[in-house]
C-alpha cells in the first residue's frame, strides 16, 4: 500500500482544491492520503466525497500550530471530532491570530517599500480560513517582487527577515491532550524541520508521549537519512508510531510531490489502532476514513 499522511489544499496554503488533491493522489498511485490543512478542517467534506469517486482512502486530519519553549512545532491531528468545543475554541484563537497578523506583515513590508496591500493577499488566500505567509508570498510573486514562494520566504518572510511577525500558537502538550480528548491521534510533523529541530529531543518527546502523543513523522523532506534513523530510535523508545509523508502543497512547494515520502502499512495500522482507542475513550463521534 502507498500511504501519504500529510498534504495541504486550498483550505489552507496548498494550491489544489481538496477534490483535485484527492484526484491527484489517486492518479499518483496512492491508496491512502490524509488531508491535513493548517488549523482548519474546512476541506474534509469535499475531499471525503472525492475519495469515494476516486477509490482512495481519505484520512481527515489537521496540521495544528503549536509552540514549545518558544519554538514553532507543527502537530498533526488525525481522526478526531472537530466539534469538540475546547479544541474548536483553540483553533479559533489560532485562526484569529493568523488573520490579525496579516495586517502587521503587510505594514512591515510596506515600510520596506514593497508595494503590497492586504486585499491582494486575501485574494490569493481565496476563501481559506488559515491565511498564511504562503499567501503573502503569492501576492509578492504576482506583483513581481520575487520569483517564487521560496524566494519570498528567504528574502522577506522567514524568521529574522523584515516581514516576519510571530503569532499565537497553543502549547504543544496542551494540544496533544486536546487532540486525544477529541478522540483523535496526534503526530509531531517534521520534528527536525525548520523551527522545531531546536526543541524536539529525547526529553521533550518523553514529555509529549506522557501527554498522549501517538507518533513522530520520521520520514519527511526536511530530514536527512541520519535524522530519520535517529528519530526512529527516539520513537521506538516510547513505542511511538513512525509515519512518513510528502507535505504536498501543490505547486506551492517544490520537492514535496505526492508520495515522495510514505508511511509503512503496519505503522498506518498502528496509527488507526491508537486512534480507535482514543475515540472509544473519548465517547465522541470522530471523523472516520472515507472512500477506499
Ligand atoms: P504560516 O503558517 O503563515 O506561519 O506559514 C508557514 C507555512 O509556510 C508552512 O506551511 C510552510 O509549508 C510554508 N513555507 C515555509 N517556508 C517555505 C518556503 N521556503 N517555500 C514555500 N513554503 C514555505
Ligand atoms: Zn503549509
Ligand atoms: Fe508544517
Ligand atoms: Fe505541512
């Protein structure tokens, strides 16, 4: 089985609509794909419906913005109940912070003489609830300031660059607990990617595992081969599930093609088992795998 557990659609900062992403995943030969937009489940319904048509399994998920010791950690939450009020309240805080940050980013760029306005960025975000830096990047590309999203981040938007503004994110252990209480399973996304590398280590993984963490995304474009092997060691010490994923963003991110990193079938089965246990304990009506 070919299993890719981390992708983004136009419901956040990907460039494929949810249904088109599912069609592309089926065309790429995947058997299972998870839709994990940033901080929003808005794409789930469209993706689930498309999964039935394309005979592929769709795992509903989220990539949630969290913070650990001052660093940004992305937490994947799968198969949870999105209506769980405490979780919903946190996601609303995060989305609102994304929204208010936008005006600050635009103002900073304008101060640097960049010709950009908030309406431009919102047009590039389409209807996405999770407005993000990639949409600012798209506006900069469209107006010819930079040639690509990548250049926009390197020159203007990354931490330490002139347009960078931090925003609210939930404490990581708290979000692990919320995902669990919502009946789902949490996995740290690209643990040794940008940002989280400085704070994810054997000690913090132990703390997160005690809070209910289910897995680590061991295989990802941001990791070298030796990173992945070390992460496997840390994961096995805490009996954590080891996933692998593309983190596909459509044309928004190069070298992240669908299926470019995948999850072994037995690890996927373990993830489903853990999610099932959490769903039962939560007594909540969780989102389930669609299509197939
Ligand atoms: P934000 O969610 O607004 O903080 O923006 C972070 C998002 O930007 C993440 O989802 C990354 O995938 C994306 N991103 C970060 N660096 C780059 C880059 N160099 N090129 C394209 N996308 C990027
Ligand atoms: Zn993204
Ligand atoms: Fe991420
Ligand atoms: Fe991602």
